């Protein structure tokens, strides 16, 4: 969620330590404010899409929690492939 990186960090840490470090987590950059988040002033902090730095920081927090970051494109027929992840024009190579 936009602006809630520390909460993201806490949830990822909890999943890794309390549930299992082998838990699959899908971190997505697709959040889009709608309905009350878009119109109600009480939800102004999430009335925007996440930024590139927020998304990459969430991925870093997943790695920090002990997870391996594998965007869906990285898995192909049971083989791990080095991929180039692109997010709103910001490219990073993930291996």
C-alpha cells in the first residue's frame, strides 16, 4: 500500500518468522485507489498508486526477511532464469 512501507516490512517479517520462511508472497505494484480510498478524505494517504522507490523497497524488505524475490516471470518450466524486471520504466536485473 502506498505510504505504508513499515507495515509491509512488519508483515513480511511476521510471515517469515511466525508462519514459515517458505511462505509464498506475491508483492504487486498494481494497487489503484478506488471507491472510498479515492473520494473519502479519511483515506488520503492511500489515494495514490505506489511509487517506484516504494515498490523496490518492499522487494528489499522481502529479501531482508529471508525470502527470495522471484517475480512470476522468473519461473519457467521449473528452471530459475535471470530476468529483467521493469516497473513503470525503472529497470532492474534480478538474478
